[in-house]
C-alpha cells in the first residue's frame, strides 16, 4: 500500500493500531478506528436499508438478485455479501440470489447458501481455456448464461462428463444489442437447452438499454418482446407440472420506473449501494449511499499568493493560503479528471482540489478551513447525496457516471465495514 508516498508511510507508522484492529475484526464500528490511512467505510446498515427499500418496491414473492460484480461496484464483495446474506430471525436474508460477471468473481466470494448467477455468456470458441472455470461453475451449481446452441452444447458436454446437471439461463437480446441470443433465434435455443438432460433451464432474462428514462418507450418494447418469446415457455412448463424458469429483466432503474418489468426476480446493482439509477439524487426514493471514502491530511503548508501548485502548474493561488496534502491519487481511482474541479470535505466544509491530481497524492486549498490540522480526516467521497463531494458530484466533474467512480477505486484503499454492531442491536 502507498508505496510511492513517503508521507503516507509516516501516517501509517503514527497510527499503526488502526490497521491491526481492522485486520483482527471483520466487523467493527467506525468509532473504533482511528484515522491514519485512506479507507473506504462501507455502511452495513445503509446496505440493509437499501435492500429493504427494494423489497418494499417489488410485490411479495418477487425475488431480489443482488448484483455484486466488480467487487460489489468497488464496495468490497465480501463485506456486501456478509451484510446481505445474513439471515434475520425469520430465517430470511435481505436478498435471494447473487450475481457476478464471471466465474473468477464467483470463486472469490465467501461461502453463502444463495443461488449465484454468472452473467458473462459462455462462449464456445474459448473451449479449452474456459473448461476449468466451467467445471468449477457446474460443480458449485452456479447458473451459467448461454446465448447460443454451441455454448449450450459445450456446457452440456462438460456436465455429462462430470455426471452432473448444469443450471443455465438464456439471455435474450430484445434491443440492447450486446450479449444475448437474437429474439428470432431464442425459441430454438430454449428448445435446444430443454432437449438436453444434462441442462436445467433455470432462467430466462433480458437487459434494458434505457430503463432510467421513465418516459422512453424502449423499455416497454423490450419487455413486450421478451414476454412474447418467453410466455409460451413458461406456460408449457406449467402444463408439464415442472418448475418454470425464472424470468428476470429489471435493473435498478426498471425496479423503480417500470414495475411491469419486475416478473419473477429483479436485478438491482447501483441502488443497493444507495445511488439513484437516474444519476441524480432522488426526492422520491430514500436510498442511503453506503460508501464514504476518507483519508488523513498528511501535511499542510502555507503558501504565498502567486504560488503555482502541482504538475504543469495548472493552478496558482490567488491569495496567501494553506495547501493540504492528501495521500490519494489517480492510482487509487481518484480520477485525474477531477483536478481543479472537485471538492473534498474537511471539518464539514468544502475545500477545492487544486492543481493536478497525481498518482499517489492530491492537493487541496484549505484557505477557508482554518481549523484543519495534520491528521484530520478529509472526506473524498461523501455518503450524503447532497454533499459537494457526493458520488453524483464526482461523476459530474469527471464527465462520467457514479458506477465508474465506484469501480475505479483501487485495491490499495482498504474497505472497512461500519455500523455492524449498531445495526444488529437495532434489528
Ligand atoms: C450490472 C447489471 C445489472 C445491474 O444494473 P444496475 O443499473 O446497477 O441496477 C443488472 N443486470 C445485468 C445483466 C447487469 O449486467
């Protein structure tokens, strides 16, 4: 961690106990952690709050599949799974299934008794190379996604060789033009899968291209196309008395904006982490951002008016001021595009990021925060949706979306769960 920053090492020496405490206990409360190193505080109670809000938004009986790909959108999959998979007094977890992008991500998850879906389609031409991960998935009964007859045959062959039955789902492309079998070929693929004794058709799914636009007709058209293809499959399964495949389509935006698309299961990602899928804080939905990114003030230096700061001297101080140094840079995922645009929060006050964000360090203007001292915490990404350092604000400054801000946060920033004790006591 922090190999490039001498000051960072100093801070860790000074506050070494924080790291030791974090290592010794998976769940701990923020109040037990002294400052001293950059860290992501992940709120267990916010995750559970968001899951409850999603439960209340869908009808009873609709399952929730938590999307935890890309290390749970940067939040730390182990922390998120630990929170969402825990059973309450009634024996029910906050969510009903988990989904990741690939088998490597599934293999890295803590052991849980929930179905695991893998959304990256099986692709037959990688044959030899994907054999091992396919065997792992079949052995653990993870659901694999297939979009072609050749892929279905490959999975079936592997399953037979293992004397196992493999669970698969078919992704139908209804207009996204990304992964998925073309609508015209979908029924035939269903028939192919159903003809193979080694395959169990666990699900039928599609993905929306613009569900965050409430008034756009595309989602309705995609849904109508999906139902037209899948209704006969579900009816036939019901007539045979078998377990019909689960149908699912809704991402976070569709959960809130297109209730007709909820079907048997919904697939929220960004909303579980407390971010509104429209990319702006919502007045209607009380989602709670689960992530707060903090780092210590490593150094403060007084500078004269006219002093230039950082690479390329892109910012020159218009006044005598104090420049604060924070041990986080673009190598940690604090984007260089935020240079001279974003603000951080110190003592509850916004302080602008001045000069270029470099690989391991960034600089802030503390001219309006006279109380700031070395060792104080700086909030780089705030869990208040209306903060000038909210993920919405950072995404806007970097011309991207909250998803990308989250996913870029690097492995050298420690993820720490907070609020565990308080939450258990309250529930
Ligand atoms: C990422 C993903 C989701 C979740 O989308 P959000 O907008 O984060 O809710 C759902 N389904 C699929 C197939 C995905 O890849």
